[in-house]
């Protein structure tokens, strides 16, 4: 594993804090015990926002920062769960929990710096520090570990984060194997821990040394009913979908919204309550069109993950591109930040 770099100094104002002092601050926090649940968004309860303390901010691989967020008696979570992290700028980003579900005093997340991203990862890397207090929502889980006779895990780079707790949770005697790929070995977080957990069930593929992974070899002799879990770049997930053997079930976790298609077209959007009909251009979103008419419309992640912008659909066929709603919820609602009309018209209850 890449050696950890020196931890950022603990600063609150001009005072230096020790880790012990930070933890005393957590225990004295007036925000505990935990509040009750908010009414559900998208048909499921969610925790109110928590204020947690950053007690570790450290580089664990090239371009990857790990955060430890502490607070007493945190809600429990299962492997595959994620948090909504509200950054000081107001940006909301989703990060998979990669620590120990039994540790109810802290949450652990990790994020890779995306140089061409929208600013969230850069803020985590460059502006957060130990001693800061952050707002956190969740945990929520749209990527749970299902019961299966056997498992194949495929992780690309930072995509190891939701899979790592799954490896720890597998029962003794479970049949599984893992392909873990990355651009370089130095850029692959938790590599040494993964090696210890997986042993000879692990195949490590560093692209600068080995090229692209051999998915055909990975899936050779895959048994009927095997659960395949994949998280990583869109290209890797598409390749896994293409190579998936018959009889296996595929579970995907995306860190970005589904890509649109070249067939995206302009469509009409009626806001039934206001009596207005708007136009959603091919290169824009329903959310953008709605906010031009109704600027107070709530939204957050703009990636189809959080559910804040969910709206009821009265008429029209929806092309769902979110990563949150259930099949039942999709019958009459959509997340307007990413989803579109499949035809030439939609009617929203707005």
C-alpha cells in the first residue's frame, strides 16, 4: 500500500487540537441523542442531517483522500451504503462507506480527486481538514449485498470503497473472487487490506503494467446464480455488462449519472398547477427548465442520487436515469435533474 502522507494539522481558529480533544468535542456535542427520522423522500425514511467532526483527513493512495467522521451512537449501516456529504460550499456529494459497520462512533469514506469534475472532490481534498464540522445525511443503501451461492466482485480504482465492506461481511466458506483494477498500483486505495482479505481469490490489474482486465477469464466457469458486483468507471461497468455470463445477476454502483444518448430530443413540459408549458432542449434538463419558471424548486445533487428534486408525473412516458427510485416509485414520479421524456411531452404536478 502506498505510504500514508503526513496528516493535516488539526486547526480550529488558531488553536491546535489533538485527536483526543476532537473526540471530547464529539461526546459533548448538543446534537445527540440522534433526532427522529424525517418524512420520506421517494417513499423511504431518511435520517435528518447530522453534524459530524472530521477527526482524520489523510492521503491513502495517489489522488485518494480518506475521511473519518466521528459522532457518538451513529446510525448503523450495511455494506454498500453511502452518505450524502454537505460540503462547506453547499455542494452535496455522495460517498460510499468503506469502514466497519460495527463502529458506531465513526463513518469512514474515501474520494479520488477528479480534475475534470464539478468541484466536490477538489473541495474535499484541498479545503477540508481535521477539526472541521460537516453536515452528513444518511446512511442510505441502494447497493446492498444480496444472498447468493457465489460472488464475483469487480472494482475499478475508487470503486473498491463500497465493495471493501462486502468482502469483510462475507461468511466463512463463501465462494467468491475479486478483480481489482486501477491505472497504477499506487493509485489503488486499500490494496494491502484487500490482499489480506482476498488472498488467492484476488486478481490485481494495474493498467500501466497489465493493460485491460481479461473479463472472459474472470467469468470462466461462473456458476448459475452467481451475483456479480461492479463499481468503477462507466467503461468498466459497460464491459462487465457485455461479458456477463448467462445465469448470473449483475449489481452496479455508479458514481456519476447514466450517460445520455445521442437520441436525446427536445420535448414539451407542462406544469399543470401553473398552467405553463415549457420547452426542454435536447442538451438541457427538466430541472433547468423548471427552475427558470419556478426558481425556488428544491434540488441538491443534480446526479439522480439524493431524491430532493423528485416530482409527480401526471402524463407522459419517462426515461428514468436516476440511481434511487424503485420500480413502483417510477410509475408516477421522476427525478427531474437527470430523467427525461421518452416521447414529446411530459406533464408534472407543479
